[in-house]
C-alpha cells in the first residue's frame, strides 16, 4: 500500500554508513556528523511512530551537546517533555542499524503491530524539530523531516535553532494545551524571575552582592539565547562572552563541560574577571556551572558545580517550606515531601551538607532519565549531576495544593510571609524547567536566590568545602565486562575487582572510589575522593591500574 511504498522509496535515499554500529545511549545517538544522515532520517520515522503511539506531540532535537563541533546527534523528547521511554531504546537501535530498506520496513511493520500502532489516519503524527548551532544541523534537519514525512499524514514544525531544554519545554507545553512558542518560553521565565525578585524581603536588599554576571556561552546556542533574554531583563546585568558571534569554536576551550572537568578559566576569561561572579553553559545549554577567578591565581578557578547549585536551591526551597509549614493557618494543611537526587559523582561534602540540613538524599545511576524519574516521586524533587545538569520537579498534586493554599491565604492574610512563601514556590515551579535541566532557567533562579539571600558567589561557595576529587578514564577492549550495582557504587563483575578497590580505598582518609562503564564513550570511568589532592590522585591512579 501507500505507506509501505513511501517508506521503501524514501529510505532508499538514506543508506546507512557501512560498518557503523550505532546505539541510542544516555543521550540519544551521537557520532561524527558525516555518518549521521541515515540515523537522523530513521529517528524521524521513529518520532512519528512515537507520536502515533502516544497520540501526542513529540520532539526531535539535533545536537551533540558539549561534544566537538564536528560531531552531532539526535534525541527524542517524549510527550511530557522528558527523555524517550526506555522501552523504545532497543527499537531505536534496531532501526538505526537496519542494513537495507526492506529490513527497515519489516522492522517497522513488526514493531507497529507489537505496539498496536495504527496507520488508519484517525490521528496524525506531529513533531517539533529543533537544532543547535552546529553547521551540520541544517542538512540533518532536512533528513529528519524526510523521515517524519515518510509516515503518511505526519506534520512537522521546524522550530529553528533552540537550546535542548527549550525544545523539551515546548513539547511539554504543547501537550498540556498551552502556548509553546519561544516568546512564551521567554515570557514565562522572565515573569517568574521578576516575581521572585519582587518578593525579596526589604531587610535583605542591603546586599554585598555584585550585580554583574559574566557568562561563558560556549560559543553555542545558549549564548545567543541569553543575549535575547538579557534585553528583556531588569535587575540584573549580564555580560555574555563566547556568544559564538566573535568567531570562537563551539565547546573548544569553553563551556560548562570544559570548565567543570579542567577547573580552569574558559577562553576569553582572565585576571580582569577576578572576584566577579561567572557562569558557564554547555553547547546546547542544558548544563550550568558557576565559577570565580581567585586573585593572583594562574588560570585556576573556584568551581561552583551542579552539587552546589543543588545545595543553593535546596536551602531556598527549605526556607520557603519552613515558613509555609511552620505556621499553618486555616484548615487545608499539608507537609510537602522534599527529596534530593544525586549520583555517585556528587562530591561527598555536598551529600554530607544536604543530609546535615535534614534532607532526604537518594542516589541513582548516571543519566538524566534515572535522576528525573526518581525526583518525580516527591512533591518537590531536586536533582543535579555534578556536571551541572539538573532541575527541580513539582508534582501536579503539590502544585494544586499550593495554588489552593495561595488563594486561601490571599483572602485571609494577603501579603503575609506565609503567602509570600507560597508565591515564591509557585514562581520557582514556573521559572525552573519541568521537562529537563535548563541552563537559562537555572541561571535566572540562581541569580534570584543569590539576591534573595544577599549572598556573593564566595558566600555561596562556602556553604561547604568540596573534597578533592579526580576523574580518570581508562580505554578498554570491552567496557561491558564491568557490571555495577547500587547506583554504580559497587562492581559485581569481574569478580573480586570490588575487593581490590576496597583495599585501595582503605589506605586513605575519607577515601571513596568507584568505577563504571561510560554510556557515551568507549571507556571505563574512574572516580575518586580523598582528603588531599595528592592522596586522591594516588587513589584514582591505583584504581585505574586495577581496571587496566
Ligand atoms: P557517561 O559517558 O555515561 O559518563 C556522561 C556524563 C553524564 C551525562 C551523560 C550525557 C559524567 C561522569 N557523565 O555520561 O553525567 O551528562 O554524559 O551527556 O559527567
Ligand atoms: Zn548539553
């Protein structure tokens, strides 16, 4: 029939690269852009199928995030704005690796049957497409469109150049029946930012804090979008460096990944920025870290990573909850379940600090899909990876309660501390992206909270002192030989490797170390912590030798 011949005809125009085996990893398909045409075309088909299955709008983002500019990648945003449901990943792998159009067609037919996807035309697939600033994005976007259009009746909206979180936000908004343009996104961010700023208690406005922020845009889409936000913003002066307009290369010596891993200033920053609050975005603006340049240092920075952003958010949320719950007037009272989600890469000092605040801290394996799912189990769930990807999730149930509480309070005690706390929490839920970690909304929330607290970046950084840590990667023949358990903290295979690691750890004060296979690179990652840099380097090296 028509559908079959359309699929056969269009896929013959996108032959897969010979010999390449691709896999839908932690962040979708990622590879050198030159070999991605066929994969992107096929993910276009997959997205259309996903839309038919869920009877919802689906997103497709073309980006390779913090990887080099010659790479690219593609990932799917599910109806609620989150990552593609994990049970579809194996099918994504099969599609990408089908050797010829006929096999591809059989796979699709078989899968559609299994998933009870109907092509009767009662519902038309609808896809939002976005891409980052990579030059290869343009032709890959065309390939994606052709993939989507090989499902009869599918509708595609090219949303242009976007940050990854913007695309996820739009998908979520569309499926909630809300307005979902870029202007709506900016509008929501700016009005909720303004709301938190307007609610800062007067006595806190005498602050020590510098009103200037300098942002490293990684020469990517985030810098470009921040320039747009900046123009509409009041109460905060932002200067964007590495916006991409000066001709710098995407992610090269710049960006959140570089800054967090190397702990040195990004290109374009130096001694003239001493003491000033600085932030760095990654290539698709879903990661955010802060830093400051100490005086008379070489190029070393004082890094304020994802763990510390999480801690700042936790302090603020907790403060609002204790105001709101400390003096429950009226009869509609409820105590929020607040939870914090980290991975094994979280600095041990951050975990101690959060537990000390009385918070519930839980761990998941690496990868946003795990953290996000876990955080969604709380009324308010805060999750962050140390590398700066994270957000705060509010449950629908809690938000309805909060709305009702706010209405009740506004009639009995308009403008009270209690009501102000409720309003702040509501504003946070609108400012911070509910779909995925978002550097732009995260940055605005950090800025609003620092002003609220009257804290400088130094005051913030001193919440706790990071334990010295070291990350190494070891190239191995087969990374799947290492199997871990307990949120990747324990090696279960090969046998007895964990005992050997334990023996090394035991030699150090405050020693901690774990290994795991990377989900995005062909390596085993080694992480270690100890009380001094020298000790931690020794520990990491000896654990790496055990892996080799
Ligand atoms: P892998 O390669 O699985 O370690 C890396 C990051 C993750 C996440 C993904 C997706 C570390 C240690 N790992 O995963 O946190 O960001 O990339 O981009 O930072
Ligand atoms: Zn990213």
